[in-house]
C-alpha cells in the first residue's frame, strides 16, 4: 500500500529540507531563485529573511491565509494515517517519526503564513501555474520544483511534464526537480521524456543523489542546465 491522493496537497517543507533536496550552495542561493509550486513551504520566507532574492509561484496564492491553513488541516490527519499505515515506505532519519514529520510540516506552514501578507505585497508570492509562467526568459538563476513534477505523475501527464520543464528551463538558467518518484514510490515514467526534450532544445541534464530521503528510495534530484554552464560539483 502507498499514499494515494486525489489532489495535490498543500503540504510544505522547510528551508533546510529545500537546501538538502536541492543541494543548494551559498552561490546557488545568491543566484536568484524561483520556487515553482511553493505552496506553504517556508523556503521563500527563510531565504528572503537571509537576504536572498526568491520568488514563489503557486495557484494557491490566490487564496487567503485562512483557506490555506484550513486546507492543510483538512489533509493532515489522513496524510499521517496513510504514512503510519505504510511504515516500510519511509526513511525515519531526518524526520524522527510521523509525529515529528507533522510537526515540521506545521512549522513550515506557520513560518510561511507569517510571511504571506508581506510577501504577496512584495510580489515574492505570485499566483501562477505551470505550464506557463509570467516571467521573461532567463529571469532566474535557478528554478526549483519540489513535490509537484514527477511526484504527481499519475495526475499530470507526459505532455504536461515536458511543457512544464521546458517552461522552467526558459525562465531560469538552471532547473532542479525533486523527487523523481511518484506517490507510489515508482520511478516517474516522465523523467526520460523531460531529459530528451531538454536535450533536443540544446540543454543538458543529470541526476544527482542528495542528502534527503523521506520516501524510501527518493533521494535523487534532476538538474537541467545549459551546456555552456560549468558542470556540477554536487555528488
Ligand atoms: C505537495 S505541494 C509542495 C509544496 C512545496 N513545493 C514543498 O515541497 O514543500 C505541491 C504544490 O504544487 C502546487 N501546484 C499544483 N498545480 C500546480 C501548477 N500547475 N503549477 C504550479 N504549482 C502547482 C499546489 O498548489 C501545491 O501547493
């Protein structure tokens, strides 16, 4: 059995989780970041407080804070029950146990909500949705996409994945996507199509192991980059 969701859940991660999932270096953080499908993650709030230029986009940013909080609360119990029912599917090292996981998700939500009103006014939270983004070519150094593309491969088809990845690669010099597994912990069938489309458009890609694993086996990130840019030193 595995976690089954009939919608994309508003479940957010912390800045430290983003740093690990995406192997972010100080230079990466200084490059100008887009968090696509940022949801109630606290990465943007934390990185902004640390002085970095970050913009997050998500269709849920059309909703007021109270609605985002209530959507989180609506799914929290069922998410935790499903995680508890599938103990072999998860790695409990970074998160000690399911309760610690929920506590960290709540912490991320609260940190995000503290920043939400000011962030909307400052346009660091913007309402937008893949596969079409309201930014010019090369607007960002790196576009991050966490727990949307590939994870929801059963909901979002190959055409969507290819269009979305190419759009991210248009607005940013580099793209990082995590994880590469779907909700059933299977390798996403769309990774190869995305890599082929990026290669056909003159870009390069590589898959990197990273220092974050919650879904068992889900510790790999896809990096899309310009061939003219230097290769990765991440391992
Ligand atoms: C599981 S949450 C992940 C949030 C955050 N990236 C993280 O990892 O903590 C997925 C997010 O993707 C957003 N989303 C759904 N469809 C989207 C689309 N077409 N473009 C951008 N974001 C989308 C959802 O609203 C939700 O907030």
